[in-house]
């Protein structure tokens, strides 16, 4: 894993949170994007080599809607940049981690993504990202 | 804010988690440290320009012990590197954020640190870090 690609934060009201994080970080967001497959609308802020990604649900069966229902606004996942996502899936599976989707899927920001179940990673929802 | 300095993860059993994160990240930790003032024992892994910091309580009144009691293992805080921590405290206070300690205190890894209350930051416990 080469770097932290982004930190995903679940929010209830993206417009409000865009303004809040701009104020907090002293930066303006550089991109918003809707990921239909995941039912999310996202905003990105660049902080050094890492991004802060805000995530708002676009429908009630979105993973983010379910997360907010069970938990609360806050850090949702940590994404690591990897060179070869398929090789990392094989390595991590062998190392005993629980892979949520072994076949990488299309994520936001032009990435192939794979998630690891938080019960195998100390409660942290881990995402692997490979630039397409 | 110049970069994500580290991501703090609350763990129940540091020895077990050190092994888990070494396997996950494919790296060995580069430092362990006890911060008496905070009642924590920490381990650090370098990932690009950011660190992953694992935090285990060393006593029952430690913030990490209380966190694990109320919540569960997982992401505890996000720390941002700042150039001038006192100037950032003034800026963020003016911008409406709730500062937990206006006078920076000594944190792990030779840093002055200030925390922002998560209720003013979308549920994210934000730490500001300035290298001493």
C-alpha cells in the first residue's frame, strides 16, 4: 500500500458539509461526483497527497444511508492506493482478511475499488483503490 | 492544513493489532511510544506521507478506554499537520469550530496537539499537529 488515497466521511447534508469542510481545511473542494452504483454523491478536497471524500446517500438503500441509520456522521472508510489491486486481493485473502468484493468495482474518482470487512480490520472499513 | 499527519485507530489489544496492521499494510511499525498524559500506548506505521497510529489505553480513565467502552475499535481521530498551531486555533475558533484545548499540549511523536470537538466537525474528532 503506497499511500492513503482518501478518507471517506459519511454526511447527512452534503451542501452543509461542503461548506463546513471548506472552512475547516481552508480549501475549496475540487470535484463533486455521483456514483450511481453505490447510491452516493461525493465531494473531494485535496490535503497533501491525500483526499477527504464526503459521502451523502442519494437513495435509502445506499450503504451510506444504512450507515447513518445505524451509526452517525463521521469517518466511514479509509482508502489505500495500491499498484495492482488484484495482486493485493490475493495477498490479503491469503493473509486472512475478509474481502467484501473480490472482483474490483468502479468507484468514484476513476478508481477500481475493493472493500475489506471491518470485522477483519479492527473495526476499520478499508478500501483498496487502483487508478484506472 | 498541509497534509494528513496521521489517522488514529483505537484498539483493545495493541500487540494483536500491531501484527494485524503489519499484515494489512505489508509494512513493519517504525515506532512505539507511551504518552503518559493521555494514558495511551501508541504504534506508528508510515504509509506515504501519512502515518497510521494505533492507540491502546494504559489505564481505565484514558480517553481511549472511555471510547472503547462507549463505541468500538475503529478510527478514533484524524490529525492534520499545521505550520502554526496557535494561528490555526485562532482561525478555527473564529470560523465557529469548538476547540477542546486552546493551549496546545504535548502529544505523541514530538508534536504539539489541539483537538476539535467532533460535534462541530461532522462527527470527526479532528487533531491539529505541529512538529516541535
